[in-house]
């Protein structure tokens, strides 16, 4: 295994994490120095990320006759052999809604565990006016798109139905490939391939003449949200990023991934330093919107907020009570499109709330918004035990100009936050307060 000393920028980030922990009331996110007694040395899978970004991968078009095109593009070496990645691509031109020569912003779409390249997801973004690419990150090829006769929209197959293994596919999308492979060469690590293939897809879509290469975004769901966090931290060409559910600090708290990470034993911190988004997000300068629910068992709320807090750049939150976990629930929130529109199409930005202040048994939140904020609510839980099982209570807030007030949560509340809803129906949230 090749080792090297961590760069000064990373060591500076570790200090920053501790400062953030003190100032926000969260426990200081665990750093390498705190959580590992070994010297601060690690394998760095990202030392050649600039070379990956610089190269436009080779592409083979499989089908350009339908509204949604199919293609293969070149990936990283796996077991010493070149790989290919399957992807769907669509734009207003391929849908017949624009003419050749028109240009559009671009978006890269990253599926989660059990997922694949989703034709209907690409179709939805193309109808929004984007050039969209969605790749499969498990070395598979899904079946050709089918289209609803009534709506004309692409529809997806049932889970895993009709998928075939690519002859030159990369690592599968399983726990052994995500965790157990850590150590030695990085070429068998799924997280490395996932991020590299997202970056390659980004370079590819930026090379298309219809794509406005300086107006691109990335969004992903669950493990795709995890990968979005890493990609946004490593590829600053994106103008916006929206991780849905996915976050870092998976080796702490209640994440269902913690057991697999702990099982790595002496390799545990190698994985954390290389592939946990909590180690990379301090590098993120891409504007980022975090989308999650209060009870997610895969990416629990405390880990989510630690991930949010370590991002040094522009960031927003959309936390809602008991948001369901899944691909379709993960791409449905309208705030995803609105946030990306604001960065890539000069759209109207989402409202931005400030940090809540508690005084005299009242909570006050200032905000600024280019749309009218029509309602506000304070959400809290007094339950103990696993966060995925906690019930939440909601009380209304009062809006006066650009200030929201609400009754303070009871003393027994251990977690609370506010949400703001604007005239378009978009929801944003404040930071989450833990006691």
C-alpha cells in the first residue's frame, strides 16, 4: 500500500471541523487526529483527479433514434482492464422540443443503491430544458426505455428487471466493493470508480455542442447523494450540487453503514479518510442544497447536519418531517430544480433563513427572499432512541415582514428546526438544533 502525508490543506480542514463543532453546538466532527491514534497518513485516491477531469472519455453511441439516447463511455481501469460505463442522455433537441444549434445547461444524475441509469429521470430533466446524462454505476446496462402512450414520458422497469452485466463493466454496487476493498490499489474500490465515472460523465456532457459547459449541475439520490457530496468536493466545474439523503460521517452515529465501516477494523480510518464525504466536504466550493428527512435511517439527521456544517461555501437545507426514502421520492422535490435553475439558468433563488434565535420563550428567524414566504412551521421531537423511529410535532409560526416568530419548543425537545414555504410551494429549512 502506498502512503503519503496529508497535505496542509487537509490538516487545516481538520482544525476547521473542530472550530465548527464548537460554534454550532454539534459535537466536533471526528477528525483523523481524534479518531485514529496512527500518524496522519493515508492513501489518497484523489491525487490524480485533475487528470481525470481534463480528459473527455471516448464515447460509443448505441441508440440515437429515440428521444432518449443510449451510449457507452470509457471508465477507469478495473482488474487491470479498461471499463465502459452505460448512460442515458437526453436534451430538448432529442425530445424534438428544440432545434439543432440551441444550447442548454447540463445536469448529471446519480442513482442510489439498487438503482441504475433511469430513463424517466433523464426525460424529466430534458423536459425542464436541460441536457441530462444518467449513468449506471454498477457495471450494468438497463433495458431500453419504454414510453407511456398517454403522456409520452419514459417509464422505468421494475427493480433490477432486464439489466445485464456489461462485458467491460466496472465493480458491482455492493457492500464488498464499497467497503471491504479498501487497502492496496484503488482500482477495485467502488467509491473511486463512482466518483471518477461521474467526473467523466461531466466532462463528456460539457463537450457536447448543445451544452453550456459553464452551466452544469449534479444531483444524486441515497448512495447517489453520497457520491454527489464527493463529486462536488472534487469537481469545482459544477455550478450547483444537490445531494438527496446522502451525506458523510457514516462511521459515527446511527447510520446503517456504520457496522460495515466498523468491521474494517484497522482499515476503518483509511476508508473514512479516503471515501467518507465528511473528509472531503471541507473542500467543497460548489453551491450545495442538502435534501433529507428527519427519520432517514441510511443518512441520519445528526450525521447530515455535521456534513452540512463542514461545507465552507454556499449551502442551503431542505429538511422535512419523515421524507420517504427512495429514487422517485428523491427526485420529486421541486426545490432541487429551483436551486439548480438559480445557479444555471438565472432563476429565482430559494428563500434563505438565518440561524434561529431563542429568547423569552420565543424563536425568531430572519430571512431574505425574492419570493413571498407564505407560511412557516417549527418542528420538534421529544422522543429518545433511534432517530428513524422518533415522532415529530409541528407548531405554526408567524410571519412579519422578513421575520418569523414561533413559540419555543418545550424544554423536553432534543431536536428542532423551522421550515419556510414560499408562494411557489418551495420549502427550505433552518439549521437543525440539537440539545
